[in-house]
């Protein structure tokens, strides 16, 4: 795992979340929780590795239909699994991905 701070773009990206973003060749979802916390969720299911898709504001894996909360990435129909998460910082009107690179 690499620790890094990578520019994502302007804060305007938050006007429509969840939003699909590619970072270092990997698909992520940019999200914002009710408390304002911003994060990137790796768009791969922790169960079978399928790419998770967006439907009605939440995510689902088309392989086995695991579903995930569209803000937190927590699994809503199977135990306590969740999508891998990367923190996002807002500074000077810009968004930055921080922390581990998966």
C-alpha cells in the first residue's frame, strides 16, 4: 500500500455524488456522508471482486447482488462487509485523495 495525496479536481465534483472517478487506473465512487465526510470508495465488491454499480443512490454488485450504502459503502444485506475506503480532503476549493492506495 502506498500513502499519497492526489488531486482529484474542484469541489464542484461534490454537486452530484455518488460520482464515478478513475484514479490510478482503478474505479472509485466519490461520496459524501450526511455529516459532510468525503470519501472515495473502491468500486470492487469485497466478496467476489465484481465492479459495483450505482442504482437509486446505492451500490450493488451484479455478480451476487450484495448491496452497499451509497454514502458510507457499508454492506446493507450481508454481515459487516464494506467497500474499501480512501479519505478525501477539501482544501482551497480542491479535492485530494489521501491515505492508502489499494
